[in-house]
C-alpha cells in the first residue's frame, strides 16, 4: 500500500501550499463544481475537465517571482428540455378581448392513471399578454 495513503500526516506539497493552501482550496472548489455537475441528473455522462494553470512571472531582475494559480473547470451543460404546447386564442365573452393561452400537451391523457398510479391532471395554462 502507498505510504501516503497510510499516513495521517499530509506530506509537503511544495508550491501548492503557498498562501496557506489557498491554491488547493481553489482546486477543491472547482472539483466540487465538477462533482455536483456529474451528480446532476440533468447532465450527460461525458467527461468534465479540471484545468490548473500556474503562471510564474519573474520581477526585479528575477529576484522575486509572482505566482498565479487559476483552476478552472469545464462542465457539461444541462440536458435540453422539450415539450409541446397548444397555442390557444380565446375571446372573453364579456369584454370581447382576445387572450392567448398556452397549454402543455402531456404524455398521459388528462384523467387517466399515470405511471405512479395517480390520476393525470391538466397542467396549469400559461396566459400571455398585457391583460393577464
């Protein structure tokens, strides 16, 4: 077994430990974003990427170095959501005003049992326009 895995003491990790380990904290932050993206059921199973860019710039006749570390992650986008809507125009009988209503078409007919054994209710209509 690897001695590092057995040891309770974290080994010295060089340049990554500067600024009290802030570089590692930033990497962990990006890694957390990747893991959350993987665990999101609305994303695909393609790879995510964690990039760690370390830029070292010499200054003052190379006696000092400026070190910049930028961890970035490339996540997967959410899966697309698609549905079909009826585009309905209704006329108000009292005012004569024409109102537009969108009604979602569901996979199960309204009033029938869905896969959970519940009666499928009609989705709420979406009203469009200024008078809504």
